[in-house]
């Protein structure tokens, strides 16, 4: 999903957001974050902390998009392309780390 939204692939994706679509994406983020937090709320000092943090951040961002859809829309319209590239790059790196570590089998 992060790769499909990357600004270099779809540079005008965030240009024409309307509050109902922001609200819908917030609802989906909230439900996904809630599911992650309910299933994986472990605060260990290893890579699984990324899973827990991604759940909490999705839940919080989803609530923000749901209750302040117009404010989120205005803020994303004002943000530059470099901001989205940086944020999407961090999200992509976290997703790759979690995917790699989830399927990696320790041979010890």
C-alpha cells in the first residue's frame, strides 16, 4: 500500500482529497490499528515493537482523520512533496523490516 501511494509513483494522489474520503481512510486505519493493538500489544525491546507502534500510530492517525478530516485535508494540501516522500520512505522501511523479520527463521 505504501508503495502504491508513493509520491514518485502517483505525484497527484493527495491533491484532490475530499473530507468524506479522508474520513473513510481514517475509519479503515482505525479498524486496522485497533486489530493490531488487540492482537499484538507487546512492548518488548526487539523488532516486534515496530508492530505494536504501527498499531498505535494507525489507531491515532485513524481517529485524527475521522474527527478532523477537514483539518487533515488542509494540512496534507499544504505539505510539500518532500514531506510525503520522507514519511512514505520511513513507512516503507518499517514495513520491509517487519515483513523480513516476520518471515525470517532463526537457525539457532
